[in-house]
């Protein structure tokens, strides 16, 4: 069907319109049309300006794509939901071609401070009906208002020339789950093609929450999850995600303070490294150590102050580092040998500014931070499988090494040829690399993206190695084994109770891990006492913590064997548990 239908139910109304579906009060059901006057942006913009806009837009067509000619700006609470078709195929939205042959750059923009935004079951494609891309200004989702909570579930983002999701509001929160980010590449800059970006360049200094669970990132240039560069995020979580092919660094994590990175797969990440001519520059802003997938620095005084540390104290740096809680546990990291060999060969013939600074899982300064449990008691990096090959399908090896074709409608260069082109041309490849691009072809009739996704049909992302994460679920995004989205909580980063958990292991020798939840913000103490009630070890000393989940690794090698008690206190909330040190 190629017409749009508006349905507004303010009260219970019974009516009959042949061959059309109905919806609950407050919902506008929209069918796809290729006509500009009934394009998706025209329909939603008219409704937003009507004085009584709907709370829910339901996209019901999967046999015809939705077209937009201009940005869809929404200044209200809103849910935009797709009705899944055969084999759970989502409705597709893509840019039109304008009269000057350009294409609109931005799809959705959300502006209302304090609003709640939900996107679900959608295919957001940055390639236009004419098979062109807005390389410099292609944005899928933009959040500009302060204190907005954005929930995005079961959506496909593909080939947005600059950002899939970006935000410039203060104290915004994001929960991104069960999404697939495909072919975020760019032919003009190795730094452009970013799935998720905090706009520090527009002055963002405070982030409430970033939760990314059960997502896949396939063939992306940079910044899978660009956490605060020059600001402070209260809570950042990256759990059960799969990254296969990332030219630049997947994170910008040097000054994160409360970060959880568990059960992920990092395959061929940061393969482009840094050219010596651009080093340390952008990717190593504070410390000149080599870049890496997991990359931390000590906080500078500005970031410690944003973290709530009293920087007038002489020991402000020690207080700031002791307050950081970072888990990097039970991940897989693998760098294909073909990439290592190519970079090594490159550096035998390219010296000086043309040589490539290679990257790794965790650089030496970061490794030293995790190893120092005295200064960084809240940093844990247990059970990571570095060098374990998940054994993906043949299509992944082709994506990395094959010579490929040209920009859409072809599938681009392979990652290694893109590396050669970019490093030999000052960071400009003049082409892209990709995995099975969705190339619109309207000459043969109405077009919609291939479904199921090519990586599902080929089983290329269903790894063959016998691997299971410690939580009993497949490493990375479990979708490639279950073929269904994973269940998610609406707000998993916000515990509703004050809880001190049992130490693990217990008994222990000499290290154990203490975890707790805080249901509200406030000053926190976590201390260890002997049987006589004497304080023998301080884990957290009267530090301000925001509501969330925390975990500290404690080394009691300096104490004698015996029974001890650890006590968590925040205002009037107190819990105590027993632990046994057995040397």
C-alpha cells in the first residue's frame, strides 16, 4: 500500500475503513508512500504542528519504504514503532533525492527537555533512493534537548555518513539494545562513520546514562560508543555486544569513571592504528601512550572536578582514581593475522610520519592501572580471552582482505585495501569498505532492504568456536544464535534497592571482589573490620556516588588469616557481611 492513513482515537470510537488497520487512542498509523506530499516527514511534521500531536507513530508497511525529504523534528514525548512483517522484517526509512540532486542529511531530531523518546523495530538507512550518501552530514538520530531519555530497541542503522546516533544535550540518557549497525564508513575521513557519538565539540560535559546491550557493529569506521571525551558520565555500560571490523578506536574511554565492559567480542578493532604524522593528536589527547581498544588515563584536574572530587585537596588525584569503578571482564579480543602482517609489511617500507603506530587490546599504561589495586581498587579486568579466534564465516575474511569493488552500489574495498588507500593518502581513502551494502534499486520496482540481513542468511556472524560467556550466554550479541532479540530491562543501570552482595570468592586468598547497589546518590563508605571491630582496610572513604551498581577488587595480602566483616554505609542505610581470608 502506498498511501498514508491518519487515525486519531481521542475517545472510544467505532468506525469502518475497508482494508485498513486500527490503533489505540493516541496512535497514528502510517502507511508508506513515495510521493513527497505524503512522505514520512510531511505526515509527522503536520501532526506535530496540529496542536494535539500523537504520542505514538506506528509504521505499518514493509513492502514499500518510507521516504523523508527533510529532518523530522519532534518536540514531545514520542514512540516511533514499526510493525514487523514476514520473518520479523522491519519497516525501512531512507532519504529522498532533492531537486538539486542532494539528499537530506538528518532523519530524526528530538528537542524537548525532559522528554522520553522510544524507537523500535525500524530499519534506518542512510542511502538514498538514488543510491547516494550524504557523506558529510548524514545523521540518523539526533538528540538536542537536555535530560532526554532515549530508548532504541531492535533497529537496524546502516550507512549514515557521519553519525548513527548523536547528542548535544546535557544529562541525556540512552538505552540502546538489540540493534544492528552496518557499514558506517566514509570515503573522505577514517574518523567519520560513527554509530554513537557524544558531541563534546558542541559543549556536552555531563551524561546521565549510556547502556548498550545485545548490539552488533559490522564494518564501522570509528567510535562505536563515544563516551565522554572532556566531560563526565554517571554510568556507562557496554555488555554482550559484537564488534566485527572497526577502523579506528571503538571507544573514547580515557576518562570514564563508572564503566562496565563485559561479555563482548572485539574482532578486528582499531585496525587502522594511528599514522605517526597524526600521533598523539586526537586519539591520545592526554597521555602519549599508544592507543588500544581498552584505553584509560588518570583523570586530569578538570575531569576529577566534574566527577565530584574536591580538587583543592592536595591528594585530589588519589581520591579521584580510588573512586573510579571500571569492569572489563570476560571479553574476547582477536586481531586477524592478515592485518598484523599487512601493517608490519607497511612499516618496512614506510617510515617517519607515514608509518603506522599499531594498537592492541590494552596498552601498557592501562594495564598498569588495572594491576595497581592500591590506587585503583575499583578496576577489574578478569577472564578476558585475548587472542581467541571466534572463527567467523568466510564473508568476514573477505570483508577484511578482499579487493572489493567501488562505492555503492558495489560493496566497497576490503578493510585492508581501505587501510592502504587511507594511509597512503593522508586519511582519505576515496572509497569505502563494507559488508554487503543495502543498495536501493528503484528501477526494478519498489525496493526494500534484503531481509533477513545478509550476515544472518550467510551465518557469517554465528561463530563456530565452542565459546560461552561466564553468564551462560554466548559471547557478544546472542542474536546470531537465537535469531530473536534479547529481553531487556527498561532501566537496567538504575537499581531500586540498597544492596551489599556476598564477596566472591569467599573464603579467599588474598583477593576478593565486593559488589553493591546504591538506590540513590550520596556519600558512601565501604570499610573492612576485624573481629574486635577495628577498621583494618578502607575500600571507599566518604566518596560521593550516584545511584548505580559498583564492584571493587580488594587485596588483603597485608592482613593475617581470619574472619573479617565488610560494611557498606550511605546515610542511614547500613549493611554488613562476613568474609574469610585463608592464606
